[in-house]
């Protein structure tokens, strides 16, 4: 097999190679998404469970309703729930758009309208990719702050 030197143009791959590369790319993306989904679910349950626990304490112990740490914990957990909901919505929309764009490029490749290199054009700027990640970390921060403030409120 003749491998081109660095900087030389690569030959166009055949359809079987394209199918393999596309399939491998989708499999790897699916694996990464599954791991991210588990993390998102963990933070989602953590925030929701924390909010329920704080509300339960506030309902059972009237003094807790006036407790600043309890109110901070509740606000942090509810903010975390909102942030994770935004993360899920933005991630879904980003994946949908990427899938549609990639599908159009694959179809264009098979119609011989674009070359192999054009198949892998980046769809998103770094800024767009970071927005759901920022909200995910904000949700995690909400869970951590809520947990710390809830512990302070309960252990007072």
C-alpha cells in the first residue's frame, strides 16, 4: 500500500472505507454520549433529591424555614435542576443539528458533490460546544453548594 507523505493529498477512500469510518465515528460518539448521560442523570438526581430533602426538613422543622443555610441549599438545588434541564435541552439540540449536517454531508459525498475531507468539516465553533458543558458544571456546582449548605443547616 502506498502511503502519501505528510502534506501530500490522500487518495479518496472507497465506499466500504467510508462506511467503516462513519460507523466507527458514530459508535464512539454513542459511547461518549452514554457516559455523559450517566453523569447528567447523577447530577440531576442529586439536585432533585437534595431539594426534596431540604423541603422535607423545612416542612418538619419550622425553624428550618428561617434558616439561611437551608434557603441557600434549596436555591442551589433548584438552580442545579434548572441548569441540568438547560444542559439536556442544549445537548439534544446540538446532537440533532450535528446529525442532520453530517447526514447531508454523507449524502453529498455519495452523490460525489464533495470530497472525503469535506465529510469531516467541523460543524460547531468551540463557543457553541461549551455552552451545554458550562450549564452541566453549573448544575454540579449547585449540587455541591446545596449539599454543603444543607449540611450546615441540618447540623446547626
